[in-house]
């Protein structure tokens, strides 16, 4: 039996290729050995998916868009700058640390999750007594 994600891929392929329900079921039976995706095994799924790819199906990875609410909030940014001062760092040093941890160039570009990682890293350094003068 295949999992729900695999079933979803088959149904996306069906829509993308413009197959009717009858055509879809014929392909499942001919290439996967089952009349329904519920009854496919992994081997049958692979064979059906390969056939769909030959027909022109392009499996695309979902891209996650960052919603405006996903950015670091004002409180997180303030904590980052406060910790920068506690460590005796200047802005260029902080941005280098952020770039190393997240690949981002500015504090304002951080997501909430990334900002939290940066905060925890800065707090750990502060607690160890790291200073950069």
C-alpha cells in the first residue's frame, strides 16, 4: 500500500496530464496492476509514476513562501541588538554572525525562527563570557 503523499502525487499527475477518470484507472491497471491507487504497492506506484513522467508529468517541489508575519518581530530584533551591545560587538560583527548562522545579510531579513536561533546563539556566547572588543 502506498501512503497519502504518493496518492496525492498520482492525482496531481492525473490533473496535470488532463486524464479522465477512465484513462487514469486504465493506466493504474496496465502499469501498476491495480484498479485504484488505494490498492497500489510501492513497485506499482514507481511504474505508474515513471509512465506519467514519460507522458510529460513534471513533479515540482512545493515552495514555501514567507508570509510577512513570518519575519522577526520588533521584540526579537531589539533583543538581538541588546545582546550585540552586551557582547561589546559592533554592527558589522553582528551581521557576520547572522550571515554565518542563517545566510541572511540583515537582521530585518530574518524569519521568526531564524531570529530565535540567533538570539539563543548570542545568549550562549554572552553566558560563556565571550567579549569582542
